[in-house]
C-alpha cells in the first residue's frame, strides 16, 4: 500500500544518506529549499511588475479616476496569486504563525497612533510654512467617504504582497531588519513615477517610503492575514494623511519634503519605543538572575 515503507528500506536509505553526506554540511536538504524560496520571490517580483504594466494600460479604459483608485495597487495581489499557484508548498511552509489577538490589537493601536502623529506633523509643517491644505474634498466626483473606502481597498491590494508575502519570506532567510529594508527598497522602486520627477523629489520619496516600510514592517506581526490587516490600516492612514495635505499631488514641493521629514521622525520614534519595550521585557529576568546570584554567590 502507498505510505507503507519497510524498516529495512528505511535503514538502507538512512545508511546511504549518511555515507554520502559530509559532516557539518546539509546541502542536500537546504539547497533545494533555498532555491525554491528565491524562485518564489522572483516569481512574485516579476509577476507584480507584469501585472503593473497591464493594470496601468487598463486604467484609462476602466472609467475609474486614478485619483480615487489606482488599479496598479492590485498588482502585488496578482503577484501573490501567481506565486501561490507556482510555489504553493514553499510559500505555505514559510509564512509565519498567528499571534494572539491581543497582540494584533496592540499593533493596530500602535500603527494608528504613528499615523495620526504623522498627519499632525505634516499638517503643522504646512500651517507654519503657509502651504495650503487640501482637506477632505471630493475626489473624482466621488464623496470623500467613498474615497476612503476605495483607498482602503487599494492599500490592502498592495499590502497583501509587500508585508503579507514578500517580507515574511525574506525573514526566513535574513534578519528582520534586512527583510524590512529589502521589502522597502522594492516597494519604493516599484513607484517608478516618483523617480522621474527630479532628484529632490526622488530622494524625498525614497526616504519616506523606507521610513514607512520600517514602521509597517516592524508593527505588522503574526500570520499572513494578521500582517496584511495591520499593514493595510497603516498604509491606508498614511495615504489619507498625504491626501489631506496635498490631494493627488503629494510629489509636489514642499509637501513631499514635509512627508519625508515626518516619516523619518515617526520611524525613529517607533524604533525607539520598540527598543525600550524590548529592554524592559528582558529586565525582569536579568534582575531575577542578579538577585539569585546575590543570595547564592558562586563558590
């Protein structure tokens, strides 16, 4: 019957594998897995780029105002679908496990707080500099409330790919900071239009996107669905804050400069809070160890 293997066969296979494997090396098991991981990432990136080209071509014929909803935001979702169809087992084995709902709630509160502070910073910068604010105006003939809903869908369409799939897969092969950075660079370069608007705008956009990647990348924890939820909320609020500042012209100056500075400040603040929390979590154990040594000094 299928699924039954005699003990003799098992012993022969084990002895054969042992004799052909050098001590300290595990190339036979790790190399194929590593190759499939990078293959899955390659499929994701290439399929996302291909889907972006198609969706950009479809947008003018869709009747949807790109100011209200840019169809290219769903390219990462199509990239995830292509990756899932071609590397389903690999992707399933690499996605992280779920975390308690309480931790998800804390992450949502943290990301909302960070985004509100970001909005306050860019709003104050605009007021102080005398830059006009767009505010909650209708977009593409749609009420602002409908615009909010469409923007949430668009943010989710992106985060399914960036923080939902790409970053967790990278985390299986590198440190979290490296995974967050690599995802942020890819995410930034994907917005090719920003790099054709001049050096200052390109630099400010890249800096702000990397800062947002740090905030979203570190605050999004848990399973695929949990990470997508947390990151989508943050991405959505960031987009809305930018629109309230400059409308659909966030690449204009000085608005993009305000956004870059505020994004860096929020990223630095988020990482500072993270470091303080982690040091506080480790302190009780250290204090206990020190008190134990004081009571029972080593002989």
